């Protein structure tokens, strides 16, 4: 195996056993360590120079010649050392080497394209002709480049010409594809900048805008983000619907001098919550009423029916309750206990007080007004009775009394219907107030639906629908108002009561007010609860991971930039210079971090039109980034193909 002598960076000459010069250079690079092929400005610049077509193949010779002329060592020794250094850099940093060589080739080719665009298939003319011309130029350059790099090897020159011709032939089409991508991105950027709505964020640093844009990059997350803001309305802030923006608000509020700018809008919104909620509840459920006033009005209307009853009795005929009395007597003989006593009590009411017949027995009262009083007395007994047997007997007795009254007093049933309607309205008011009851007394949704459906129907001689459903709505609305008053400082408690466990309360509200009105009311309560929690978490909550993330971002922004140094003389000079400049750069970096906190913090609590304009601007920025990303992916795919195909050629 041949022995190659290579000069190291220390000036000494080393002998390396290898099958050829390339293998010897690679082995020497690994043996010499990272200092030979490390990632340095010199090695990157040399790789870029090596990528220049034709002339790049003479870089190692030029470096060796210069060192021999102005430095030490012979040309051959310097050439071997330079080739070893380049080989070591290629082995240790393949991506940097290939990328730098491609960049060097492109940079060197651009002036030639500008000077003679037609030779590269650029300009007017048919595509076929431009492809042929560009292929010829590529073949010429590729062949000449390979010839120089292979010291005149005709086979390598032919291979290089073939590769250059292939890439040259594709150049016009590739240029069109890349140009289209660049044009799309440029047009999107121009459109974005030309839109006045996007200039609402003018004055905000690009770094702050980029950070803000990261919070809405995910399409699904962005759609949900915008949907929640729309649902919450103009008063909503970004901090209400996004953990990231919640963290921004909290992180910014914790910075010295930033708290007032964040907290003041939150406190102002919180101070108006009761007014805002009251207006929304009035709009959805109707204005609240005072239940006591409603009940007093119902009772007053019932009292006004007294004279109407009197008029009905003026035309009444005497009543004959003998049949009724006989039935009660027979029942009393069979019944026992409370049911028997109740039956006997009603039977005794039928007798005329103090009146006896010739035999000294009781005499039945024939006065229809007395029978009316008996019916009212039975109603009183039923109101407090719990025994089902007693209730059954009293109900049967009342019906018999009512039937006799209807026969003896014309028109009384019409007055009864009016009185009963008022009584039902009073019960409806009470029932509506129970809509949010919990536990065993909670009304089931199906029971509420059945009651509402039945309550609207007229009863007896009543004409037209009943007002009971309206009274139930008024009772529920008054209860909502009472709950709002009790939870005026904590909408979360109001939400807990009105929402309840499961969907019962929502379903019952929908039964009373309709789905749209009920949902509007509950959404208003949910909105104020969200606002309340945002206010508490930002102004007094403990730190969270999102707030820490924003804090880390600001800490990074406040960290001065530094230049990596080493132990060389240049490194010592850099360290000395950085120590002098550190104080100034640190102050500037901290100032930049505070600016970020101020900008993003204000964005997190923006409302209304300003908030919407900010979101529109951020969304457009993300769209531009996505467009650039798609075009960049296409370019990257193309460049990867170039690297895979041209890599072996460049390495030579």
C-alpha cells in the first residue's frame, strides 16, 4: 500500500498508509482531530470557493501555491495539507460542506446569468429552444469543471458534461417553478402590507408579532379560538379563550411597570359585569317582575269577583241537598277513621244552623249561598289534608256540592272559571320559581313540559288560553334576578346554580322560554363567568406553565447576544471586547424584553374592533408563513435532489 506524506496544521510532516490520496486525506483528517476539519469560517469559505464552477477545482492548488510563496514548506507539502484539511471538513461536516459548495456555485453563476441570460435559457423564445441552449451551456460548464478537478481526465470530463447538461436542461423549468413560488409569496406579502386593517399592529416589533402568531398556527385550534371569541362578544379578550394568551397576560402583568396596562382593562370590564348581565337577561328572558306585586294583584282580582258572585246569587233558586245528604250518610256508615270523620263533617255542614223539624231532627239548609260556603270550606280542608282516603272522600263531596250549585245558581260556573284562572296563575308563579330547585324537590324536565302543555289550556267555562305559562315565566325570571343579586360578585356561583348538574335546568328553561332565549341567557352567564375567571387568574392567580413559558421567552429576549470564542489570540480579543460591551448590550436587551412584555400584554387584553384587527393581522401573517413554508418545502425538495445528484461531483 502506498505511503503519502501530509503536512499537519502544526507544520510537521506525517506519513499515512492508504490506497489513494483521497483515502489518505480522510484518514489524516480523522487522525488530526476536529481542529483540522472543524466548523470554522475558513473551512466554510473554502468550501464555498470550491463550489465555484471550473475555478473551484483550483482552490487547493491556489492555497498551496500562496503558502509556498509567502509561507513555509514546499508546494507539494502545502497541497497535501490543504487537501487533507478540506477532506477532513467534508467528512466531519458533510451538510455544511455540501451546502456551502452549492451556495458558492449559485453565487458564482448568477453574474454569468445576468451577463448572458440567453445562454442559460432565460428570456424570450420557445421553451424547447431555451432548454437546448441551457443544456449546452450546462454541459460545457460541467465538462470544463470536471476536467479541472480531475486533472484532465477525459472520462470525468464527459461525466461532468452529462451531469451539467441534464441540470442545464432543467434550469428554465426549475427557474419558472421557483419564480412562481417567490411571486406568490411576494404578492401575499404586498397584499398583507397594503391592507389598512393589518396596520393596526404597526409599531409592534417583528419578534413580538412572530411570538403572537405562534398561538394561532394550528388550523383547528385557530378555528376554535375565533369561534369562542365570537361567542363571547366584543368584550372578550384573547386571554379569555387561549391558555397561551392567558399566560402572556399573567406574565406581562408580573413585569415591573406593566401591571396597570393589563389589570386596568380587566377591572373595568369586571366592574360592568352586573349591568351587562342584567341587560342580556332582560333581552333574553324579559324584564324581571316583583313576585309579591304579582301575587297581590292576583288576590285583588279575586276579591273583585265578590260582587259578581253576589249578582249571580240574586237569581238563584233554593237548593235541595237531600240526595247529597243521603249519600254522605250512607258513606259515613261504611267508612272508618279520618275518612269517616271528614264525611260526617261535610254532612253536618248541610244542616241549617239551629233549625229542627217537628220531630226535633235537623233540617237541611236550602239557601244556595250556604252551599257556596260549604264548597269553600271543603276547599280549605283539601288544602291541608295529606291522607289520601280523606282527600278522595272530600273531592267526591265537593263535586256533588259543585254540581248542585251549578244547577241552582245560573252563571256561577263562569265566575268560578275566572276565579280558578287567577288561582292557577298564582300557582304558576310559585311553580316557575322552583325551576332551579335541586335535590328531591327538583322538577323533572318531563314534568315541567307536561305542566306547561296542560296549563295553557282553558278550564271550565274559561274562554281562550290561560295566562299560567306567563306566570311561570315571571316566577322563573324573578328567581334568576334573585340569584344574580346573591352572586353579584361571583358569576361562577350563579353559573353553578343555573346550569345545575346535567342538563335539567337548561331543558326546563328551554321549556319555559324557548331554546334560543334560554341559550342566550345561559351563554350570558357563561360569558361573565369566563370573564370573572380571567380577571382572577391574571390579577391574583398563581403562576402556570403558560405564564412561565412567556417568562422564558422574555428572559431569552433580555439575554445579550454573544460571539463564541476560543483560546486563540482572536478569541481573547473578542472576549475582551464583549466584556466592555456587555453592560450596554444587556441594558438594550432588557429594554427589548420590556417592550415585548408591553406589546404582547396589551394585545392579550385588547377588545372589540382593535382585537379583531389584531387577529386579522395575525391570521394573515400565519397564512403568509404557511405559503412560504409550502414553497420552501418545494425548494428544499428540489435542492435535496441537486445535492444527491451533484454531491459526488462536488466531492471530486
